[in-house]
């Protein structure tokens, strides 16, 4: 079994793809955490959301 002369390019492409995919997943997770923190600043809506405070 001989190694193809393009093996290095294929391996580099797989590594680059894995790194890009990992970076996209990390960016999505960080954005999700930031959105959750931003949503905490808004008041909660519940069953008594329509009531006026006395």
C-alpha cells in the first residue's frame, strides 16, 4: 500500500475543515451565552404581567 502524493493536501483540508467547524460551533455557543445574559436584563413575563402595580 503506497501513500498518495496528495495525502498531505487531503489531510490539511480535513484539519482546516475541522478547525473551521469547531470555530463556528464555539462562536455560536458564545453568542448564545451573550444572548442569554442580555435577556436577563428584561423583566420576566408571567401570569400577572397584565396587572398594574398599586
